[in-house]
């Protein structure tokens, strides 16, 4: 294979990676397998759980900056705390419930303004930022969903090993003690 063909394949993989990030529910088998096999060796920004935690932390920092600049009310501190708690449980505890909660919370955060309009007392931004919000939603959802799928795959991978270990472990035979003889006097 010549270098031009290799470059074309590389470009196709790169463009399909970006499309996968926008089509968040489509997880490539290679990507999932890489995440599961290299779970403990991937760097923070390479792992799905690391990216999920990084995105949530980034959003918490942005919330705080917007709050201090006067673009958001102090109510965003609730979101900020939730984001940081979820980031902790996703990265350090690999909690699937936190990944699902992040998906639900993030969806609510981004689509509530579309359905009910922007409340100017909470957020002081233009409606054009809703498009940016939807793009952020797509990217974040890919990270959350991939992190969830990785944990499910790891759980499936570990389950057969656990059942094999319990089947192979010999159980100690139970010995019955002879009845004690009672002497009669």
C-alpha cells in the first residue's frame, strides 16, 4: 500500500471519528474494544470515563465563570456541584448510574431552553447559543454513552471469569462429627 492510500484511509478514519462524535449513539467496535482492553493504561483524556469527567469539570468551570461575569444567576452553582460529583463518580468509581445521570442531566440542561424558552433571570445569552448547546450535547453524550458502554462491556467480560473461578474452587468437604458418647453413672 502506498503512502497516498494510507493517507486516504487515515483521513476517512478521522472524518468518521468526528461523525461518530456527533452521532453519539453509534459506538465503533474497535473504539469500544480499545477502551475495554486498555482501560487501566489509557490516559485521562483518552479514556471515555476520563473524557466524561473532563467535560463535566470543564462545564462546571464555565458555569462558575459565567456566574461571576453576571451572565448566569447563582442557581448554576447547583449544576456545578452536580457536575463535579458526577465527574468524581464516573472517573474514580466507574459508576454506571453516574453516567446515566449525566446523560439525563445534560439532556435536560440543553433541551429545557428549547422547549420552555430561555429564562432571562437565570441565563442571559442569545438564542443563537442554543445551536452551540446542541453541538455540545452531541459531543458530551458520546463521551457519556461510550463510558457507559465500556463499563457494561467490562462487566460482561468479568462475569464469565467470576463464574469460572467459583466453579473451579474446590469446596472443603464437610466432616460430620461423631456423636458424643455420654456415660451413664
